[in-house]
């Protein structure tokens, strides 16, 4: 039977981020897994990309201001771009299938005095 004197920390993002939860070495175990297994489990793939030094420095600065790593920032930025592009492509496909022209407002004709 567990002691009722134990302090329970609510499971919140903040508790994990500030290491109130998940940092106790008593609960740490070593798991041997290859990079391929980790990638498969996380649904990720390692890539290599060359970016300009100044762009990387800018990304690091922006990430630091936002309190995240620059690679995490890059993943977020790419994710936002991909979602936006997929929506734009989907809208183009649907518009073509429905044969809908983009809406545009016709110019209003002014009444001319005396007509």
C-alpha cells in the first residue's frame, strides 16, 4: 500500500518542461535501439540539407527568442508551409472539378446625373 504522504504533481506540459516530472533517475532505464528503429517508431527520417550560414544564425536567434531549438523551429516552419500548400492544392483541385471560377466582384456602375 502506498503512503498517502507522497506529493502528487499534476501531469501538465509545464511540469514536464521544467522537469518536475520525468527527471527522476529511479525511473530511467537504458533501451538499446538502432537509429532506424527510433525513426520508425517516431515516424521520422534523417535528412541532410545545406542552408546558408546567415539563415541558420537567423533561425537560431528566432528559436532562442521562442525558447526552442532551431531544428524544432525548422520542423514547425516546414510543417506550417506543407499544410498551407496542401490546402491550396486541394482547393485548386476541387475548384477545377466543380468548374468554379474564383469569385471576383464586378465593378459597380455609377449612375450619371440626368440619365
